[in-house]
């Protein structure tokens, strides 16, 4: 099989032809062979998981990445605030990263969902949706979180495009535009304080009775930030780009962007089934080295921090990979 034939089979021809990726890397993308035992299993192959895998691959650790291909930012058109990658589509960043990571001969990748996990004397047993069991000495969860969408028509179609979560990731692109903040109380004040530097046309959308103290109301009045208590029932949009919000009383307001503070849950239940503690906010509890409360288990990326960005995921994925390698080194040297 020629290199071009392998590239064609992987479905990433345009990117691959522009990069010096080895034939072995492409074959490993789709084939695992008979190996089911690894030093490290990384569950989640997006930015944090790939960053951890690169660190481990460069130390010749035998690594498996399990990923189902559904990152939480898959609707987001462009990634921002990540040096050297500013304005690049997230899928392009992760595809390039995946190809680079798979150049390391000890790193393998399987497209599947991890659904079960247990611990034995042999290590951590991870079972996938396709019924395959893999065993790893160490586990890194880079599984992200799952946003819980409100029952508002059009909301999910706009999420990550014009309904956004982070001023640092998306705010600059909506500077000077009419902006809503779908939150109440302290959360709304926090977001408003950040967004206020980007636009002077802000409305807080509480969808119910406002929950602000006197000091907070004074600040909102000082910065001419409007509070709308009427419930939002629908978002009018074109391909995810907001035109109007529709309220329960039938009225409309024009917006260009809306920040939303959404509740979430862990994308994978395996860390909890293994005994990993969660924080009060619902994140996997980790120390400064990304280690969970269970020996041999690490977590990185959105599942373990409220700092939700590609750059931060890459950073703490790098830390997780280095710390796992250090543990393996101490055990083996």
C-alpha cells in the first residue's frame, strides 16, 4: 500500500499531504493489532489527551488513546487565545495534533467510546462500546464535560457559535456588538464585569426574578447594563448566528451574541465508578500535578478545571503526561 492510499483511507488527505507524517502513524490510526496491554491508557483524544500522549510518546511509553470523535467544541468555528493557533478551526488543530502524536511509534489510537472501568491486580481494565477490553498501568481521563442545554428553541444550534461561554475565547470577535448574558446573581455579575470592557451594549437575561444585591445593582446602573427578567423561550438564528431572542410574552430583542453559564455533568462516569472524588462544582478533583484521589489515575482538560480553553487543556495535559511518566519511572528504575 502506498502512502497516498493510506492517507486516502484515513480521510485526512489535504492535511496529511502537507505534513511529514510517517506511514506507520496512519496505519496506527485505524489498526491496533493484538496488543491490549499498555503502560498508559488515555481516555479522550482531544487537546488535553493528545498533549499528554505526546509527552509520554517522547519518553517511549506504550500508550493507547481511546476517543469517540465528539469534542464538546465541535460546533465552534474558530479557536482563539491560543498562541500560534489563533483563529484556526478547532478540528484542524486536533487533526494536526493527532497526526503529530501518532508519529511517535509507541503511541496508538483507537476510535471507540470507553464505557466501563475497573481496577485489578493487573491494572485498570477499560471496556469500550465495541466490547474490547484494554488494560493499563496508569489511566489519564481527558474526557471533558457535557453541557446541559436549556429548553430554549434554537439554543443548541447556536452553542459555540454565537451563544458562547468565555470572553477570552470568543469575546473579541463580538466587540462593540449587542451582547446578552444569560445568567443571574453572582455569575451574571462576573461575566458582565469581563464583557463590559468589550462592549457598552449589554443586557442581563435572568429568565425570572433578578437576584442582585444593592451593591451589584448600583454597578449595573453605573455601567448602563439592562436587566431583563422575562423568560427567554426561543433564539432566532441563521446557521447558529443569532438575530433575535424571543421572550415568553412574545416580545423580541436583537442580539449579536449571548453568553450563557450552563450547568454540566462529567462526560464519562468511569472516573466516578473508580472512586475519583469530585469538587463541589462537579469537576474531577486533582492536585497541582493533575493526579486524582485514586492512585494511578490522572485527569486533565475541561473535566478537572473551570478554565475552559484549548490552551489550558494542552497545558495541563502536558503536566499530566509528565507526571505519569515520572510515576512509571520511579516504579521501574
